[in-house]
């Protein structure tokens, strides 16, 4: 029986449908729910009704737009009656459903009805309702468990399990499981990587893109129809530091798929948690790359070092690249606003420890480093452009003596191991024949064959390890070719930049100054990408 006092207030007809409910057919559809609720309201004389709808929202969360609007109207005193098709439409969290239906609605004098479950807060026969709510929660938990199992199986099989493609890609219209390059966004991604190589940090990149009014990823993805959201924020050009940093670290841009990067603690919590890297599953070459491996590697090298602005507001191009030869610490950049400005590097251990005896200064001026490195790189570039074979030969000779001797020794060891392995095969065959012919006992055969097998197992490991080591020589030749290719990108350098340095150099090791000759001489060891340190 509907109370007359509440009939003058709004009757809230609440409908909810989740994506899982859609699989069960039309019985729970929003249209079906609206029809059932409106028929019930009219039949009971509640013509002043208002629909509150949440479509595609799970019942385990109460952060639903329609539901929150309804509760707000309850709190303002507008709502006198709340009607739902059944308790599962209201929600699938036992504790929260109980709070709203048994505590909050009672405090605001709201009449609650769940039609198909026969729940009516005006009656006193609702003892089974809490148990029904508990079963609804069990259903949600079981459904969540099954869905997680399906996603885990798909993720381990290499299928992309993220519902929204990473910025720079879009779903293939012919095959939604496959990604194709979104040319407009891909150009922005490539530009972000180039800006990083030029020495700009995530904050500077984000500020530049915002100033230039480049559409931020969430708005762009929404515009091309990959997502449909209305809560994207007020500024469509609002790039931020975490967003840029995430783009600079994603292996997706190499053409790989990474699954299991994130998780939720439970089916009730919708907060996203980062999984540790060891739990990620990476599947290689699943789609076209946007960024080359060399560019990505160079950016990761830059990102691995904190690059701070100096007092002039700029980031030094050598920041994060210079290391102390004695203690291994980085050399920090120091800038003085003199006339002219003075800039130098100094060992971090010496600079920032109270006791200066833990390491020496390793002081070196930036101008000296710049001059030496520029000279070395130009010499390499000249050789590469004049005679790339000569440069490749020179690099091969860099470790020629030790490497060639080592390879020759390894090949000799491999031949001996393979020869002994084959010999053991022949010995085992003869041993077997002698056992069959009764020349040796079964006990003797077992002991000798076990000894042969154990030796063969050791030899198999030796052969494998030596073969892998020899194959590394082929990798060294590939690396030499890659380095020569980098050198041929340039003709003559007039000045250095962050991009140029990270194209060529892995790190620079600075030795303590040698003053034995009466002059201050500082040795620099340059370790190049792909080939390491060049011998003099």
C-alpha cells in the first residue's frame, strides 16, 4: 500500500544495466525495465514519476551518474518512493545496498519497492531481503572471477586485452583485434620523441603542446570514436607531465603488445594499480611500429638520467652522461653566471659529501669536454663518409687481438668437445653390444653407461655455451654496421646537441687529473653505442 503523503513527491524509477546483463537477453534491458516500472507506478496511482538510468554500469560500484542524481534528490526531500525491477538492479554490494535500503531511505522517509523480489519497506515480511542481497553479491563475485579468467587466458595467448588502443593507434575496421597506425596522433608521438632527443623534458614537452593547442590524447581518442566519455575535463589541450612520460616509455610504439600492466585489487574496487614489471607479458611485432628501436633506446637512455635545468634555465647536453672513473658516481654540472658564464663538471661524491676524502674533484670544464667530444665525433664521421669499409675495419680491429684469439680458442674447444661427444656415442654403442653379447655384466653396463651419459650431458652444455659465445661475434659485426650507419647520418658537426650525443655515446668516464708533467691533463674514456670504448 503506497502512503498518501509520499504520493505527492517524486517517485524515482531506477533502471540499471551492465555489460554482463546484456548477454542475458532483453529481460533486463533498459526499455524493458522502464516499461515494468512505469506500468507499476501508474497502476498504483504514482503518476509523478521520474526515471533515473545507468546504462552499461556494474552493480558493484555506486559511483553511477543516475544513481547519484537519485540519491541527491532523496537527500533534498524531493523523492518519496524508490522503485526498482529487482534488488540486483539497485546494486550487487551487500553492505551498501543494506545501508541505502534499510538506513538511509528510512531516515528520509522514503518508501522502497523491488517489484519482482516482492520487497516493500512498508511491510514487515522483508527478512529474506538481506539474504537475497548477499546472493546478488555472490553472483557479482562469481561473474568477476569468470571474466578475469577469460581475460587472463586471452592475455597469455598474446591477444591485446586493453579495451582502448594506445594513443597513436586505432582499431582496424576490418579486424578490431588488430591495431593500425593513427597517422594524426602518430605524428605527435614521433614529435614528442624528437623533442626529448633535443633535450626537452616531459614538463617542457607538455607545456609546448598545450601552448600550441595540440589536442590531448583522451580528447583525440574520444573524437575518433575509440571511447565515448563526457568527463574528459575542461581543457582539450591540457597535456601534463605524466602523460608525456608515459608516451616516452611505452614499448607499444615499437610494435609490441604489453599485457597485464595494470590490475584491480578486487571486483568491488575500481582503482587501477600498476603491476610490477616482472608480471608484464610482452608480445613482439604484433602491429606496425611508430618509433624505431634506435630512437626508443636513445630516449630511454636520456630518461634514465635526471636532467635538471641549470641557473640559466637550460638543460646541459652532457647531463647524465659523465661518470667518475674512481668512484663511479655521476659528474654534476655546475653553472656560474659570471661574465662570461662559467660551466664545469665535478664528481658528485666529492661535491656532496661532508668529508672530501671519499673521492677527488675530477673537475673538468664543459668547454673542454665539448671540444674533445666534437673532435672525436668529426673524425669518426669523416672516416665513415670517406671510406666506410675502412671505419668498419678499424672498429673490427678495436678488439681484434683479444677477440680473435678468444674466438680461435673457443673454436678449438668446440671442436674438441664435439669430437669427444661423438666418441662417447661410439663407445656407448660398443658397450651396448658387449652387454648384449654377454661380455660385460648388466651391473657393469649400468655403471659405465651412466658415466658416459653424465659426461655427454656436460659436453652438451659446453658445446651450447661455446656456440652462443661464437655467435656473439656475428652480433658484434651487426653492431659495427649499426654504428657506421649512425656516423653516415652526418657530414660535419659544427656543434653538439643532446640528440647527436645520444646517437653516438653511451657514457663518458672522466679520470682524475694527471699533474706529473707539470701540466694538468685529464683523460676521458668515451664509450660509444653498439661498440663500446675505442682503443688508442
